[in-house]
C-alpha cells in the first residue's frame, strides 16, 4: 500500500521560513508521477501550490511564486517544499500527492502550518 507522510510544519511568525518534507512509501508511485504540494485552509477548498516533474521542472501558484521552492530527491522518494517569507494567509494544512487526479492515492494526514502576524 502506497502511503504519503508529510512533516515539517509548525508555528512561525510572518516573514519566517519552514521546510516541508513528504516521503512516499513506494518507489514506483513516486518515480512515475509529477508530484505536487497542496494546501487546505480552514473553510476553503484544497488548492495546488507547486508541482515538480520527475526531471525537476517546476510550476507554482501565483500566490507563492518567488517565496516557495519545490524540490525532490528521487533516490529517497521524497519531495520538499521550502517556504520563505511566510504570510498569515499561508496558514493551512499542507499535503503532497500526484498532480494528476487519476494518479492520486489516498491523502495523508498532512502537516499543519500556522503563520502568526
């Protein structure tokens, strides 16, 4: 069974930084997929914030462009999200999964990020 385990969240002041990690338990799933970081704020729908192909090409939502950096280590089946210049509106639970809807597996528990003003 493929599982995704997110970690690295926490409480940070506005302007601070956090680095999130997401480890996939199965190499096959990780290697075939463009991976994405998603977030869901209270009362809002889950949104895609960044994606990375297996080759390392990246894409970002306008709201995080220039502040967040997604990367991956294929040897470790792990994708990262470096978040700098955090804002209170970045407060959310962050998840990772495949970008393509049909390729996604059940969501993990996510990691909570709280940015205080």
